[in-house]
């Protein structure tokens, strides 16, 4: 079933708000620690076809709300292939404002509205002010509870339909709309406000994503416990710091 994991890094020159290339490096680094070769392919042009048949992870970094319409048009040229990729368990990580691409209605501050792809049922609303702070939340991934440390620079509110699964529970920060929930998930399509970069600051999450894909592809991995002591110490310090801010 293949001996490598393939990551497709979409439109980094368009989705360039917070320099989240570090997430790509995190997958390559943790993959190497696990004995897995992670191949990264950049797709720079909206007109370039995405090779869904040879992709295990799709990564979209934060971008401005004004580019969502163009992203939607690009995905719609391959929408059946994309939906098939999702239904077959392909991973999609969409970070920051770019999450609006996968939701429903998008409400702009000037009164305009657009729609996303409708993969997940949520509404995105542009905020009049940008919010920034630490963001700490709990989630369960592959039946394993874990703490996630990140930051959030939020220009939109995301309001989930009651049936939509949130990614995690906030214990410090704003999350989707300041009501205690962070991000959302449909199958392996994951939208999150978490910056950091997320997969560098939380290598336990990176490991679990790679482990899940490796198991599905029958890839042999190094099973020795990986050393994340530096990142674990970091999250303890951040937790102590945010306690002072509460």
C-alpha cells in the first residue's frame, strides 16, 4: 500500500498570513523520527490539479477572508474527487481564517455574504476587530486525550451548527466564538484557530496523525517512545503563565 506518506501543501503564496510553513517541517521531522519518509508537494497555482490519489494529508495555512472565493472556485473544479478523498479518510488541516472555505455562509463586515464549500455546517462572520491571545484546549484524537498549546489571531467568528463536532474544549482563550469550543471536525477534515505553528508546538498530535496514516498504509514505524520533553516543558510554562492572566 506504499511505504511513504504524501503531504500536499496548498497555495502557500496565497495563504501566507502567519508563516505556517513550520507545520510542513513538523510533519517531515516527526516522520523522520518515526522512520517514515514524508514527501511534501507544493501546489502554488489555483489552476493546478490536486493529485488526491497520491495524497494523505492536505494542509491549508491561514489566509485573508477575501481569497476564499477564489479557493472555492479552484476546489469546485475537482469537487467530486475532493469529496471522495474526504469520505475515504484523507486528512485535511485548515488553519485560521481559511476555515471559512469549508463552511457554509460567510458574512462580511460590510454586509456582503458568500458561501463556502459546505463540507461542514458552520457560519463564518468577519469581526470588526482582530483578537489575539494564547489558546489552550483539550481534544481527543484517535481515542487519546491530549492538551494543545497554541496562539490565536482571529479575524472571524465561527459558529457551529449544533450537530457539528467541535475539535476540542477551550480552557484558555477565545476559540470559535468565546463559548468554550475550538475548531471543528468532519471525518478527517479538521478546521482550527490554532497557530503556533500547531504541529511544531504539539508533536504528540503530529505523531498521532502520522501513526494513523502509517497503520492504514501498512508502513513499518519506529515504535520507541519519542522524546517530546522540551515541548511538554513548554506547555507547562504556558499553562502557568495563562493562570496569571485569568
